C-alpha cells in the first residue's frame, strides 16, 4: 500500500508529504509524430535522427546533412506514408502501446501501476517516470518493447531514463526488462500467432518470411548482438512451428535500410523480388522484431512489400500482425514482466 515518509508522529509540521511504496512498470516503444503532417513528422524525425545511438556519425558531420537535406526532403514522403496507416486513435504504435498498458492494468496487484511512454515524440520517458514517482512508485521496471537488443533501441531507452532522473534528489530503484528474443514464452506466443494467422488464410504459404528492422552492418562488426538475436528468433520460431506440425520454411530478412552503407542482409525487399524466380508464389510475412504494428510493418511490409511481391510474380501474399494487444501477446507480456518483478511483488 502507499506509505508516507516520515511517519506522521515523526514528521515536522512543515515537512512535505512524500508518497512511496508503490511499484511502476513503464512500457516503452519508439514513438511517432503527433499527426501525419509535414511539421509533425519533421519534429519527430529531427529528434529521432539526432540521437547518437541511432545515427553513429559525429554530429559535426551529421547535423548539417540532417538539417539542410534530410529534414527538408524526407518529411513530406514520410507524412504521406503515415497517413496511409493513421487510425482514429492516432499512430498505430501509439494506440497499440496504450492498449497493451491498459490490458495489463491490475495484472500484478493493486500496488503496481502500469504506464507507457515513447522514446521520441510525445509522452516522453522523463514525463512518465516523473508521473510514476509522483504517484508513489519508488521502484520502477523499465520495459523496452524490443525483443532483440540493439544499442539503437534498448540502450537508448536506458540512456533516456538515466538522463531523466540524473538530477533528482530521490531516485527510484530501476530495473530493465532484458531482451526476450529467445524467451520460450515469447517464441511460443509468436508461433501461436503465426498458426492462428495462417489458419485464417484462403491459401497455404510456401514460405514464412520474417522481416526484422534493419541495422547498418557496421553495428554487427562493432559488437551489437542484434543480428545474431534476430537469427536465433527465426530459428526458434521455425522449431516451435515444426513441433506444432507446421513445416513451412521460415526465412529471416531485414527491412528499412537507409543511405548508401551496407546493412544487415538479406534485404526484405530484394528477397520479395526474387522469390517467384525460385518457384515461391505464396507467402506469409511476419515481423517478430516489433512488439506493436507501426509504420514499418503496416506501410512498408504489408503495403509496399505486397506490391513488390505481386509485381515480381508472386500470387498470394499475407501479412500476419504483430502480437500487439492480442490475448496471446498480453499473456506473454504478463509472464515476462512478472518474472522481472519478482522480489518486488
């Protein structure tokens, strides 16, 4: 239960009331513009692409390129793409992350508050950490919603959280949800979602394409474990499906490359272009690196990917949604978070 420190009998007359004794869980995803328009997208991209964890180029070289070129050209196209997937509740990633937090309300007892934040854009990590602390949460589990670890995702969430509390007199105890790329509960949830998705199709896929967000190849060379963890997720998903009688092959690919540098291979778009030549005309695509559907899954894969595959000889294409706030996805998150809350709850 909430407590007030110090106890009333020991507190001086002018001592401020300080709430404590509660536990917070903060789900964190990447973020989104506030609207599918050019000014909103420009603000969002300016923040996102200024993070040195995301763009590992010295700012003195990168910032002129960003401000003079990219932020004057890219927002118009990106805003148009956001408009294709925008919902009445806003950006898909925002709406779904909110739904996930709401679905977990009360899952860990009355003393635990589940909240959500975005690394970039509105509803910042700093804002929500303060809200949790003000509500009496002096122990907080930070939960980056990225199954596979990357410095550009998980690490930057931790950076932002540490920066937010750096000058606080009373800092909460922080824990961080580890990457869960090979967690058995996560793999089983992915397998079940794929099986459920395939069951609803009017065709039998010859191949299941997994599309993970791409990273520059140099991140692998510099020690980032992301590539290996994506590959392991793909292998474990293949095994879990086989154990359930689904023998359709699973292929790992990487999407969303940007710029001229080499990125992690094989590329999703190039893969989709060449499958028909290999005799594969029916596919299902899933994105196991995303906890919630977003611009990259809904526009880039489900829309552009479909068009690419069909234009190059494919006949049947299905995009299978992320775990999102489905019953399967929420049950998985509840199990993962409960494990990290052990000793607090």
